[in-house]
C-alpha cells in the first residue's frame, strides 16, 4: 500500500522525488606516528528528508505557499509519514528550509524543494538537588533573603582576614604622607 507523504495534516501536491539522507557524527582523531586516523562515533545524526516537485497554476502555487509558510513560520514539530521511511523511527519533523523557483518554459509553473529534519524531544534539564531542605520563599517575595544565598549553600570565607594586610599598609602610608599637606603652606600664603 502506497502512503502519500504528509506533513502534519498537509499533503504536498506534485511531488516528483522523496529522498532521505542519513549520517553519523564521526570525530576524526589524528594520532602522531599512526598511518591513518582514528574515528570516534558520536551517534547518528538527525535524519533528513527532501521533497521535490513541480506545480502549475497561480491558485495551486498560492495555496501551496500559504500552507508551507504557515508551518515553516510556526517552527513546531509536526508528524510526517512517507513510504521511504517505513523502517525508520522518524515520527516528527521540522521544516528546515524550502526553495522555490519558477520554470522558464511555462510562466505558471514552479518547482519546489522542501527539506525536513527529524525532531528529537530535548531532554529535561537536570534538577538542582543540593540535599537542602530550606524553603527560601522565592515564590512569595524576592527580598533581601537572596543576598545571603551563598551563605545558605556553603561557608563563605571572611574578608576580614584577607584585608588585614591591606589595612596595615594603609596605616603606614597615612603616617608617611601625613605631613605632606603642610609642604604647600608657603605656596598658599603667596597665592592668597
């Protein structure tokens, strides 16, 4: 039984070819002194499907472009079925790009090429569980409680110990420069 390609609820008309591209992510690792390179397999890349076809007539073109641009602009994954994908696990796709061109032989004909890529649901972000049983009340107020957030999570070193050498040096500088202000007294007497 033949299955006509369907992108969501939309059936593109005038399809001439349906092609797939499958690849693996391989990392080339050159090794000094080794003839050739090592390759590390990082897994299968997203499956890509290309639909190509021709349509004729302004009404067919306008309806086609309206549906295509609507789904492309939404950027949402949609279901996809086609005979060529029978043994694959492809269920949902994103419209990656599409190309349109007018055919020179006839003013009301145009060619299209739509590239679809396999959509994979992103994994849930890992939860941040620090083992703390502290209610910060973040849903009620964002007050001054957040200023001591590092103190709630771990011990923050005191800055007093780190600044004590600077304080001693500042006192010595103040004592050394304490009489510098009186050096300008004779000049002030002349100017006044």
